[in-house]
C-alpha cells in the first residue's frame, strides 16, 4: 500500500513539472509573436486610439 502512495506522489510531481513547461512554452510563443508583429501591433493601436480621439472630440 505504501508503494502505491509513493508512486502516486511521484506521478503528481511529474505532472506539475509538465504544466510548468507548458506555461513557459506558451509564454515564449506569445512573446515571440509580439516581437515579430511589433510594428503592426503598434500601428493598429495608434489607429484605434486616433479614431477614438477624433470621435470623442465630436461629442
């Protein structure tokens, strides 16, 4: 019975490590996408903010 608990604890510990690796990989992919499309993202945000500013002046 003790062996079963030991194996279960080891399995849970291994699964936690896999979750951490998954989160790190997702963050790396997101950061790389931001770096790749930085110019497009900044121009998109500037356009949206300028439209908001123009429309807010008309109110």
